[in-house]
């Protein structure tokens, strides 16, 4: 192969690898309900959308979510701090591969079971019953004081879960509790 051919092939390989890496770095958390759709870009330590602008700095999560100032500490078994000027504290406990989340967030009670196959429980006034489907998305129903809404679909990117359970739980509590 001539030198220019090898160079072109090398550039094509680098471009393909660069594109694949860029796709992995930028992913999306989303929640779809019959009435709303939320998509949050997850890029490194930043979460960005029209409604959420948050940055993780070490063990802290700071920024704004749904018009509220957020300042949370992310510990192994606790998410605590303020969200919307209200004290928030969530306890995380692992039980047989499922994370039990209990406490209060945005002034509302939270009792949620979060596992690799399902998410169920309540966040504020909304109850969720979501199971993982064949595409790896959580899908099911929610009820916020009225008739259950279906379908509800939640997609959680690995770029978020790789940041640990406290970061994932804090983000889910904001998204599920504010919608």
C-alpha cells in the first residue's frame, strides 16, 4: 500500500475511533410520560438540559434543577444537602442487589427501590412501577394522585451509573420528583 493510502486508512480509523469515543462520552438520561418528555445530556461530570444544569465536583452535586438551586453531598450511603432551599436527605441501603432509597427530597417523602430489573415506589406524590424491557429501558406506569399514566419510559445511561449510586439516586430523585 502506498504511503498516501496508509495515511488515508489511518485517518479513517482515527476518525471512526474518535466518533465512537465521542458517542460514549455524551449520552442521555430521559423520562417519557404521556404528558411530558425530559432529556438530560450526561457528559463527564455535567448534567445539562433546559430544566437541569448540574455539575459534580468530587463528592458534591451543585447547580440548578427545575428552577431550584441544588447543593448536595454524595456519600456512599447518604445523599444530603439542600434542593430548592429545602433540606434533603436520602438513605441508601443495598438489599439483595436492589438499592432501597428512603428519606425526604424537595420537601416530599421518598421510598424507592432501584435495581437492575425494576424501579418501584414513591417519590413525592408520584408512585412508579417500572420494569426493564428488552431494550434495557425501564418501562411501566406511574400515578401522581390520579389515573395511572402509561407508558412511562426511563432511560439511564451507563455514563451516569458509572458515577456511583449516590449520583444516580440524586439525579433520579430530582427527575422523578419534579415531573
